[in-house]
């Protein structure tokens, strides 16, 4: 029997306070910063160049707009759910209320791909830029402390990646307010450098580099022209991933009905504007062909301005960007598992709240170890595709959930309503499925294997221990 969790129970749970519950400390501003913290990472500094050089040319700005529109469809659906069901757990919780316990488990298990493996992947990249920063000061970590043994070249453990994941996990155990304060600071740093790049670089734009704005298609689909803009959008879409992590903090928002839509849609809007301006300046400083095969196109472009002091600033901004992304991903993952534990689908260990700090500290501790193992010992080149496919699946299910709930519970109070239902959710699903189809077959195989493992866990543990299932069976021990 595929039980659905009544929304009235979810709302009642979100209103609980005191020991054993999460503490409400996040304002609307903190939620917007949380979203920006999760979105702006190295995607801005690296994917922009790749998309311009290989797909869209100067029209990469149009690729960002197209990707943002796709994200907005999903974001509007997230905003309706987050304001209506202000409970930690994000897409997992929404699926539980609309599609039942089994689909909720599937999406909860799937979110590990987005949050936990996403944090591991970003942790490895953080390590790479940290080593670059050390190099600026003529310092160098030995290979056995900066590379995994699987990479060869005398590698052993990626220590910087393990350290950053561990430090941020410990901070999350200490408290959400403290974590949000650090995130706010990191957001200010990276946004300041992005604005500096735009402001200082603007007067050096050469209009000739923007002509033609949409380069003629080479005859190959996706290589410039209109199809190139679409292919560029599929690539830079992943620079927007992370806004949904705001919804995992719903139970820690001071006023979730108002704050969640502002946090989700506000962070998306701010990042979209910054992305477009950044891409416009970058492609105007040098010919877009220069970015082919360049891992740090922003630094390459900015050299022509003569403001060499910002080279160090860019590295620091990227580190700040990575740090806030890891922080928000770790926070999102712990909140999903906390909620699944409270529902009985995972052991009580994951739902344990610290008596003083009111955080799910045992879950944070578990993922500190889990994510550190991936970040420290596994080359995570291919995990990026797993993160992407997991995220897109979550987006699709949230869009489906909005349409289902509009039919099954049309009179439910909705502080924020997704406009033009069912058109907006359908468009969101189409965009997500299209982008999933562009991912390699290996990503689909890994998704199937991961989901197979998750389904086995559900039938052996989750189904038998589900609070809703036991209540439905008349279990008097609850």
C-alpha cells in the first residue's frame, strides 16, 4: 500500500517547537543568501567559457537566460510547496504528500546524489583551487596529501578536500545560525568579486568580439547558431543547481510562508542577472575562441584589463564560492535524512537533535565521514553527471507533485501559488527531461544501480518501520 502523508500532519509537525525540533533562525535575507551560496560556484567561472567556446559564442548570455527560464519553472513549483508545507526535507516531503511513501523514499534516496555527492565533488575542486592559492605563496603540498591514490603520481589522500568537508560539517553541528553567518560572509565575498569583474571589465569591452552576437552554425547541431544557444543552456543549467537547497531549510525559517518563495526565487533572480552581466563582459574582453580548453577563462579574460591584482581575488572568490556550496549541500543532505528518520524510513540515529544546538548533529557527523571518504579517496570526475541526473529527477517530481495536489486538494491554503498551472509545471518537466536525455548513458546506469540499492533498503527496512505504515496497521507502540 502506497500511503500518503496528510498535509495537515506535515503542517502540524512544522509548528512544533522545543527540544527535539529544529530552531527557527533564518530570515528572508538569510534564505536568499543561502540560495546564492548554493548556486554561485565554479560554474560561473568555468562553464561560461566552455559554453561560449564550444556552443554559443557571445550569445552564451542567451544560454543563461534560457537555462534560467527552465530553472524558474521548477523554482515556482518549489516555492508553492515550500510555503504550503514548511517542513525540512524538500522534494522528499512534497513527494510524500502527493505521490506516496514509496516515491518519497525514491526521491529522498535520489537527493543523496545531489547533496552528498555534490558536496564531495565540489570538495575536490575546492582542493584544486586551494593548491593554486598555496602556489601563489610559493608553497606546495606533496602529492600524497593532495591527490587520491587512484590518480597515481604518488597520490594518497586528498587532504584539503577532507579538511574542508570536516570543518563545515562541524560548523553545521554547532548551529544553523552560525552556519548562515559564515555563508552570508562568503556570499558577500564572491558577489563583490563578481561585481568588481563586471565593473572594472566593462570599459574594456571590445564590441568587435560581440560581432556576430550569434555565430553562424557550423553545420553540426549544437555548434553555434540557435541550436548552439540551446546546447549552451544545457551546459550552463548546472551552474544554477542548488536553489532547491533553500527548501530543505523550511523548518528553520522564521516566516517560511513568506521567506521560502523569496529565498528560492530571489536567489535565482540575483544569480541570473549576475551570470548574464558576467558572461557579457567576459566574451567582450577577448575573442570567445580563446576559451577553448581553458579551465580558468575568467582569469584569462581579465588579464587584458591590466588589473592583475584581481587574479588572486578570483581564486579567493572561487574558494569562497565552493565553500558556501559545500556548506549548503551538507546542510541540505542532513535535513533530508533528518526528516526521513522522523518518518521512520531511516534509523532514529539520523533524527537525533543536539540538546543545546538543536541541530541534527549525528546526521552531520555521518555525512562528514561519508562525504570525506568520497572527497578524499575517490576521483569524482564522473560524479558530476550523477549529481546532475539526481537533481533533474527531483525537479521533475516536484513539478508533477504540484499538478497532482492542485487536483487532489484544490482548496488547500497556498501562501504562494505557482502561476499558469498546469502549463508551468509541464514546461518544467519538459526542460528537465530534455536535459536528462543529454546526459551520457553511464549516468543513467549509475542512477539505476543507486536506485536499486535504495529500493532494497526501503523494502527491507523503511517499509517495516514507517511511522505512517505502523499507524495504519494499528501499531499501539507508537
